[in-house]
C-alpha cells in the first residue's frame, strides 16, 4: 500500500510540473505574440523603424535620381571647324574580390590573372608582367587600377578591351576635352581640364588657361536631373509623377582664327624651332581693319591633347611677357614725328653716333653713313636719326604720343594674365632711347593694336580673338563682337601714306635693312628690328651675336593696308654657315605673306564654296557633287564608299581647290608634284600617312615614288619650292 501511495504522489508531482511548464510556455508564447502584434501595429500605424520612415524608404528603393551632364560649349574657328569640343576618357580597373558575383551567378572578378595581363598588354602601354604585378597587390584589395598606363584611355581603346570580354575588368568615364588639331594656337585656345566639384560630388571641365579660362563661365553649362519611379524590373511606373530639370549646355565660341592660315603658321614655326632652337618665337597675323587675329602662335608651345610640352611652356608669351621691341617701334616714333610736324625729309644730320647727358648712342653701323637726309633714317634704321627726331618733338610731345598709342596700358584682349609693360622716361637718355624701342616694355598684342592705325587712317582698333558666342543647341548668335576703336594717334591718311612709303623703302637692297623680305613686285612694306636683351643679373645688356630679339613687321597692301604680320625670335642659334636672323624670319614671313596675298586676291575674285558632307557617298556621287560646286575630288584608298574627308563639311574652300576623301583599303602613294601645303595637310589627315615637309611653295619632289603601296607608319619626305 505504501509503495502505491508513493507512486501516486510521484505521478501527481510530474503532472503538476508539466502543467506548470505548459502554462509558462503558453504565457511566453502569448507574450511573444503580443510583442510582435504590438510591434506590427506600431509599424503599421507609425510606419517607422528605428526612426526610419518605411514609406519613404520604400519610395527611395524604387526611386531613380539621374543627373544629366551638361556639355561644355565647342570652340570653332572662323569657318566653323571645331578646335575644342567635349569628349570622354576612361580609366580601366580590375575587381579582385571573389565575392563579386552577378545575378546570373557569374564571376565579376578577375578569374585568370595571367591571361588578363597578356590581353590587356595588347592595348595598354604596359607590359604583361607589369599588369600582372598590379593584379597581385601585396595587401588584400577589392579592386586595383593600373597607374597612368591605365588612365586617359580613348573610346577606341575602351572598345578594344571590352571586346576581349575579360571578367572583372571595368571602366570609369571622366570628362575630357578633345583638341583634334594638336599644336594649334595652343596658348590662345587654352586648356580645360577635369576638376572635382564638392557640390556635385563629380568631376567637371574647368578652363585653366587661354580662352578656355577667360570664357569659362560662357562655355560651362549647368547639369540637369530627372527623378522617376521604377518597378522591380527597372521599368518606369505608369501614372507616377516625374521631376525633371532640363540641362543647360554651355555656349559656343566662334573665333577669328582661320584654320588654314593657323596650320600653315604652326608648320613654319615648328621647322624654325627644330632648326635653330631659339629661346622663343612669337607670330601674329591680323586683319588691321577689324582687329581680328587670323593666326597667332608661339614657341615654345604644347599639345593640348597629349599635354606634351605643357610644363615648359605654361606662359602665354603673347600677352604675359613684356620685352623691349627694338627698331620695329620706330614705326610709332616716325608716325609721331611726321604727325607732329617735326619731320623734314630734306634736312640733313650726321649719322654714326650722338651724345646725350654724358652717354653716347650709336647706329647699328657704328661708323654711320656720313651726313644723310632724314628721309633715309627710317629705311637705314638709324638710331641717331631717331634720337634727333625725338629731340625735335620734345619729351612732352613724344610722351603724349606714347600715351595715344596706349603704350604701357593693357589692350584688354580676351586672354588671362595680360601684362601692361612700362616706359622708362625719367632722364633725357631714357626719353631718347624709347624712340628706337629701348627703355620701353610692351607685349605683342600692344604692338598689333598700335600697328592697326596704319590700316585705318590713324584709328587704332582693339585686337580681337572671338567673333561671336552662339547657343549650343540651335546655333543662334547670342553675342557678336564688334570692331572696337581705341583712339587715333595719327590724324590723317596723308601721315599714314608717308609712313607706308618709308616701309616700302626698307625693302631696298642698297639702303634698306629688309631686303631679305622682298617678294618680287608684291605691294608690301616692312620694318625690321634688332633689340638688345637686358641682362637678368643686372648691368646693361647681354653680349653676343645671338643675344637679341630679332623682329619683322610687314603690311599688305601698302596702297590700302589690311593685313599685318608681326614676328619676333629670341636668341636663335646662328652658328650655321650663312645663317642670319633675317633669313630665319624670312622663312616664316614670306610664305605666310604669300598665303595672305593669295587669300586676299581670292576673296576679291574667286567664289567661296561650302564643303558638303561626302561621308557614305560613293566616289562617283561625291565627284559629281564636288564638280558641281567647283571642287576637285581626290580619292585616297581602293574602295568605293567614302568614310572620311580632309576638310569637314560646312568649312569654306575656294572654287577650284582640292577636297580629299578616303575610301579605306590599301593606299598607293600619289604624285604630289604641284600640291600646296594645304593639299598635303588634307592628304595626311585622311590617310594617316606622316609627312616631313621642307621648304615653301608647292611640292617639287617626294621621297616615295608614285604608285608605291604605303605601309602603316611610313613617313614621306616632301620638298616644296616657291
């Protein structure tokens, strides 16, 4: 009985324990249920979790914010040829983390590093071993880049790599500027480079020099954006509102530069730079009637596309550097003497030297030419004669004319960093030497502004680089730049005629200093200059045959001047037999002036035509259309369908000019005899064949025979003769 009683008691305790545990579990489950129910009720009512609004988060999940990047305005030449336009460059990188798997469960990381390195080496300027090193960093990395060798890639390079279909190889695009002409008025056009913008958290192009910098606000656009709602499949949801702000692209600039003249000038300067290695060269071609700069450049220069040479030539020496101009300044002092009534051509003076305040000033021919009339002072470039003319005027009158010519003042040309220069005018010696271009510091554009008075009966006009600003989208003119008159230092056309007559006399071989610039019977006038260079360490001027700034200014036609060329060359190497500064400058001046004369005559007598778009036409179709408007089609390549042309559509050519087209396939060397420099430039553009050009005029000989199949990378030497 006792045993049964104990058994019942144990069963009763066990039952009671199970009941208690069950109740506890029921209560726990109930509490958990209540907590979850309360939580769901709270979330359902408040729609927040940890302070985060779930409705907003859900909307954000299906909301897409898209930034629409604005385009920077394009810079064109006077005929609508693009000089600077927007583009993109790319940086390649490699994902190494093996957790990178796409939605198709395929790897998004580099799977085979050796193979990847071998293939990338075919496109990147890096060896396979170097790329392999990048793909195996010393420390664990999610992704790696390939240094400078993997950045700045073109679209063509990007597509080549993408075609390899290498897992884990990705690209990031960066905005860039395309300068298709390379060395082309580089310091005038300037440079725009990507800079990080903290406000937009992105890179944008910013002008850092030249017109790109001066007109940065004009060229820079404003990004737009689009905010839209999508479904799980990334399709735009119907009946959902969109927020849209349209993009505002930058405005375009049309310059006064003529691409054909500019390209021709660049070629001449490059040849002189290579042959004589001067410290610097400057060159400007201007329409004096309007102040429009038709071509301008300098050496040293840089290629804005590749940045080659940029670190050594960041300064725009056309406006940022000042110098003593030397005897080309006598154009101004002579005009002042004539205009003020202090020039008597029949009065005589003793040449050779003159003493002022204890200092002796010599002519460049120290023995002089004896007693000569003032009518010979200009053509012989007599310093003594000009000192005496300054004394006749008096320092007050001469200073008044210097002010009228705006010497020592900025021109206000649309380029950053212009320097005003200065005039040393304290002592009688200071005042005297300014008459022949010493003791006065100018910039190149100041001289161009002063010379413009010869083309406008004494009225100066401001140098101009921009013709108009147009709308990026519709091409309508927003602002057109007008001729800006800036004072009349000379009063009459009669005074101008006296100055020009003396500029013609400079070409006289017997008595003039500029016979090297004579061009047959061409109606030109010139003035030469040889300016000493101040010793940077102090104490007078540098010594030596090459330590000068040699210069030439020329105008055409002297009957009614319109065009002006002004060249300077500093410290050229004159150690070659028979080489003179005049011959060096003439190798630039004469072909440029010849081109200007041809252009001027063509503008008066020849019909100008607009180049059509020949791309995708057959040669027969293009030839017929070219013939109809007066152009001569030249085919390069063996196929029949045109893929490229030497002059872009919309550009102007003269009736009778050649237009080169490319049809792909093998290229046989043409007979270039009689071709002009522009013809050679077009041929090189469409064919990709490199040309080494020497001389001026038209092609007289070529190093590769007519009909020879040209190989990739082959260079043809071409000799031109007047």
